[in-house]
């Protein structure tokens, strides 16, 4: 059997969305230096969900990842014992009452909690492209014939950086300004072998331009207790950075003798940085490809930028709401500090959500 015949598919999607809601107006109300700045208009984020560590599901990074994984398994044809691989992609690693945990690995702990006792397990770390990176690795493992099925999962308690920004921001040009757009969630996706073209990952490819890694850095705050995110928004989102995706994607297609228009995508999901960012990236794509963009799906207005989980949370929400139709071809475009870009093309028909 060829590696093409062994292609993978997205078999099931799960998520954990905290019940607690925080509006952008309420968040900005904590920040005296931004009174009069319309952050909601600038980012497009009306509200986001905020984890509650005291909830029944222990809404820290680990707890949300575990809940999302269970949600995916609940709509999958597989049980936890059937999983050959568990990959965790969380950036934030809060566990056990707010402790930032590195060992043991999240993937190992999740596999044990789920009952995936025979699964290979490991963590990946690639900023907001983490889940896409996990899918990339798992897709290759399935294509190679090394495994049959696996889980990629993440939980992000990103609003910790929003709390720090609300305390420390000096003005709208502060490098912590982007922190005001984040939200908390968990997401999980199960992959297995594709059996027909109606459910298949056609390709997933990624590119890292490490010379730009300094443009977005997460670290302990240099002013108060807590973690902070420092982003040079102007340089991070200038026209050359935004053009990285369509130029990379266009070159990828050209090598196969195809072009963007011929891909006939029904939907595109950009990283949920903000509504302006999504509009700018899609406009850049249209200009670079010389072709119109497919319908753009978003959830950023309701959930904010949920880091690694954003593409799969958006996909799940639109499939469940019926605003994306089964049988369609989806394009997921990562965007992460690094700078990371790429493309995931998949036709989705019978995926459990």
C-alpha cells in the first residue's frame, strides 16, 4: 500500500469551553491607561471564556485538555484503549491548582487518565501552531503505516497573560496589548486512516521562519508576579509577514502542478488573532493568489484568540451550528510566533463533533 493510500482523516473533534464569560469592556475596565481606547473595535473580540479552577472539571490547562479529549472520544468510533498515540500541544501548562508543570509530560498524564495505556505519548511545543504541528506529526505517522489512530489535544489557560496585561499596560502601543484578545479553551482531534476521498487530509505542510521568533515572546513578567506575552504587533503583522502563507502555499501547489483556485476550497479558517488580522490575511491571500478566498469561518468575536486550540474550536463550532456543511473542503492556516505558517487541506464528511 502506498503512503497516499494510507492517508489520514479527521475522525472526531471535541472541545471544552468554560462557562464563565468576560467581556472586553469588563477587562478594559481594570486598565486605567486604556480608558477611551476601543479595544473591542480594534480586536473584534467582544468576549472570551475564562477558566474557573474551582469548577467541577478543574479548568486549568490540563483539566480542559482532559475534558476536550473525553468529548472527542464520546463522538468517536474509538475508545481510549484503541489510541496508538496521544500528543499534547499546550503552550500553557497549568495543573494542580495553578502550578506550571513540565514533568511528567501532559501527554503521558492524559493517556493515563483516559485509559490509553498502550499509546505512545509525547508533547510538542510550537506556539499557537502546536495542535497543527501535532496533526502534522500524527498524519505522517499514519501515512507511514507506523500507527492507525491517535489523539492530538490541548488546553490553554491563556487569560493569565490578559490578567497581567490589565495590571501593567501603559498605552495601546504597549507590547502586552495583544494579550487583551486571548481566551481559554480545550480542543482535541482524533485522526485515523482515510478510506475514501470524502474524508481525508489531502495535505498538511508547515514552515518556520525562526528569524522572527523575537516578535512574540511569552515569559514571566518583568514588572509584577505572573506570566506575560510581549508582541511587536506592527512587525509581526506587516505585509511581508502576512504574505508568508500565500507564497509558501502557492509554491507548494506549484510543485504539484496546481494553483489555489483549482483547490476549490469551500472554507478557510485563519488563526483567530482578531477580526482585522483575519481580514488582512484573507485580503493578502487574494492578492497573492490572484483568486478569491473561500468563505472565512471565525469564532474570535465570542471566544477570542484561544492559542493552539483556535482552528479546531472554530471548525467544531461551525460544523455543530450547521454554518459549515459536511462534505466540504476546508483550509486551515496556522499563524504562530516563530514565525510559523502553513496549510492543512481536508475534506470532512462524517466526522464526529
